[in-house]
C-alpha cells in the first residue's frame, strides 16, 4: 500500500497539496489504482499484528478458522 501511495504521489509531485481540488484528484487516482484488476497490494495496519493474531490463536488451541472434528 505504501508503494502504491508513493507511486501515485510521484505522478502528482508538482501538485499543490494545499488545494482541495488537487487532494481530490490524488484521492480519486489512489482509489482507481486500488480497484484496478490485477493490481495486487497489501495493507499492513501495524507491525506485529500477525504475531499478535498467532498468539491469540495459540491461546485458543489452534487456528480459529479451522473447525476440528472431535467425533
């Protein structure tokens, strides 16, 4: 996601970010790039989130998304 934002901002490096119109155009371009088919991107909201989830799953005795057959 960071790379995508930097790439879009580089296209508008001469834009005046104080301008509401410029910010609107940049925001629209970002949304367009995110929605483009075949354009993969990954949003990592915070470092360590994956480890936190793994800890919680271990505390629950495994992956919360896998249903174990106990018959």
